[in-house]
């Protein structure tokens, strides 16, 4: 059994996803079967294999280091659930 | 008057250029089809007023010299469209209105096409049946209770039902080819980097590619020509000259070598699919192609590799949905952290949660080497299998899927049985290669079955030519009685 309920709770916390107890139960079962499925890879000895770094057959290009704010402040703020003229607004962080 | 539902995109383009039909007439035809076909639930958003306005503007023009002159086209709701809602099939993006246009869709509009609306898909393209969409499942026009495949299920269904003359989808593990196979249509996943990913809602960035879905191979060549381009806004975009896939399409494949991988003959594969595969091999032999048995020994590890790599990338990509900058925000929670957790708990559906959690787990401290690093190594072995094969053959022929379209609800309770659908399509994404699915027959229930051709990187022209040759010999006929109208 690769994963148990307490680990699922921990991963949910790391993923910033709230889950009720019912969901944790059903997801634990699913995650366990998925992880069991992917553990098939352990059949393979990969000690000598180099890790694949990129599937793109090219070196990534660097652009010139020029500051450009894009002049799209309003566009960026447009879809925000809560904002004022210049900022995204979020619930209180410090008590 | 021609029956627009039974002619190809290529033929429609010809009619427009000859002024036998106007863009507005085309638009009205598709709007009528869409309105009569709401039962299939293909669309998340339509923008008919804009479509009509744009087609009138087009008709007033004098120059029809483009690839898609005045052609109304609906696209998967994973492509950002400026000022038109883009949801990715998720509650979390239910009200998201992009302020920019994806490169691939802007390429379509540059060639004269006009947006009809946004097509339903699995949430964040995570699914193989279109049942994970927040906006409800899509119905396959082939049969009332069948899934259209996924994740580009709205696209495949809308295309088969003639709600759009062609469409585009995205393919991370089979999301174009599997739904094409399930609906009797053609779907192509290009070489990684041929089409820009800029402006496409990201799922797994090292696997995602946009591609055409069409009624035949000729249309597919035309659409690929329209959407592919070098784009400096996508750092993995390939800088190469644009190809004339449709002009260079030809059926002469004599002397080519096609590989048949023994590992794709899986247990419990229906006899009909095996027979279809043999039929494809026979056609190729008759066309003067040399058939060569090949081996892709790591095929059985492709799905397990995929279900580590794809969720890992998804968990990183989906970290942006935090209820702050755009998208849904929960009003529950006393502080910032609780707001994040509730937003994501309420905003994501079950399949997305499963994948984000798996991805977070395989990337987390203590598990990274055992899962993620291991998978990246196996991915290299899978790619090497293909590299070795392409030293011997020009392309590889396989079935597209291990079964025909299944019933709605049939596989929703067991994620693994759903994942197994992509067994023949996933290796291609892991290796970054192009592949096409084309309809090649029907099973005893009349459900379409597809054959898949895989070629080497950037060898799309040759792959399209082989598909074109098979298609002309197979003469697949789709007889839809439009039961949904």
C-alpha cells in the first residue's frame, strides 16, 4: 500500500486543496491504486540511464534582458476576483 | 445546393473562393445546426452575434486569398480567445475572459477563419471521455449513450455532427486522436514544438500540443498548415520554415517502409481491432509499401511513466489557480491560506484533484527520486525505442485505441480503467513525436474504429501522405441520421 489517509491529508495540505473526510476516503483509495499502477516502473533497472532533461530538440533561447512592463496593468487586473486600482486584494495575512 | 454537412472543409473553401457561397451563408448554416443540436452539449460558449458580424465584414472584402477564407470554426475551450470566455471545462475558470488570443487561434483568424464558439472538454483536458467537464458530459453523435472520447470530446462531437467544418483540439496523452477515433474523424497530434503553446491553458507542458481535427486527411493538412508557426513567445517552439502540407499532399507511398510494433498487440484487445490493423497492413502492402516487424520494448511502461510525468507537471501548472489573480474565489476561510484551500477544493473537480495530489506526491521530498526521476529516465528509454525504429522505418502503424467508444458512466468509477484507453496514444507524447488517427472501419455495433500512424519528428508531410493513401483505399463512410435534431 503506497499511500495512506494521513499521507493524503499531508499532500492535500501541500497542494492547498481542502478536502472533507468523505473525499479523503475516496481519494485515498484512488491514489493508492494509481501509485500501485505506476510502481510497475520499479521492474526496470535505470541506474545507468541518464535523465531526460527536455523533450524539445533545441537549446532554449534567451531573450535580451530588457525591462518591459508590457503596459498591460489593467489587463492583468481585469480578471481578478477582488482588486483596487493597482493591487490584487486578498484576505488578511497577519493577525 | 450542396449538402454542407457532407462535404469537406477543402471543398467548402473552394466554394467560397468561387463565390458559390458566402461566409454569412456558411455561418447561418452552422448556427442552425448548433441550435438544433444542443442535446449533444458540445458548446460551453457561443458568440453568434460576433460570428455574424465578422462574416459580413469578410463578405464585403475583395481578397479571398487565404487558407480559410471566411470559414466559421469552433475551437476547444482550452484556447484563450480575446474577450470570449475561456473555461478549460473548469468551475475555477467559469468566468475567465482572456485579454489576449492564443497564437494558434490567431493563426486561424489570420487565415480568414471566424470564431463560432468554444467547445466542451474534460476539465483542464484531464480525461478520456469528456465526463470530467464542469459543464456536463458531451454525447457522441454516433449513438445516444456513447462518450465522444476526451479530452477534446466537444471538438470531436461537434465536428462529426457538422456543427463546425473543422476544429482544433489539444493532445497531452491522446486527447485529439482518441476522440477522433471514437467519432469517425481525423485527428493529428503534431511534433512537440510545431504549434505554439502560447495562450493554451497549460496541463502538462512537456507533453501538450495543439492539433487539427477534421473530416478527412486533406482537411487535416490544410488546418495544420494554418495553425503551425514559429512563435518566440513559446520557448519550445521550433524555428523552421512553414510547410505547404496541403499542396504537397500525395498518395505515392511506393517503396516506403512501415513498422508494425509487436508490443501493441495487447491482451484482451477485441478481435475487430486486430482485424482492422491487418486491413491497414494489407492496404499498405498493396500500395507498394514494405512492412517490417519492429519492437518498442518499453511500450508497457509508457502509461505508468505518463501518470507520473503528466500529474507532476499539472500540479505545478495548476498552482496558479489560487483565487487571487483570476478565476473563482471561495468566500469561505478566515485567512489567506484557508481562502486558497477552499478556492481549490471548491473550484477543482475530482479528476483534477486526483492528478494534482498525485503530482504533488511524486514531486515531494523523499519521493522525487523514486517516482519523478525514475519516470524521466524511463521516458528516455521510450524515446530511444522510437529513435531506433525510425532508423529502419518511415512510419509506424498501430490501432488508435484498444476499444471503440464506450457508454457514458461505464468507466467513471475506476480511474485506471479510464487511463488504459490511452495505451496506444501516450507513448507518442512522451517521445514528442507526431501521430495521426484516421477512421478505418466500424465494429459490429457500428461504432467507428481508428488506425494510428506515428512518424519521426517533423515528418508530418510523409505521415499525412501515408494517411492520405490509406484513406483513399479504405473509403470509410459515416452515416449519421442526425437523430439529435
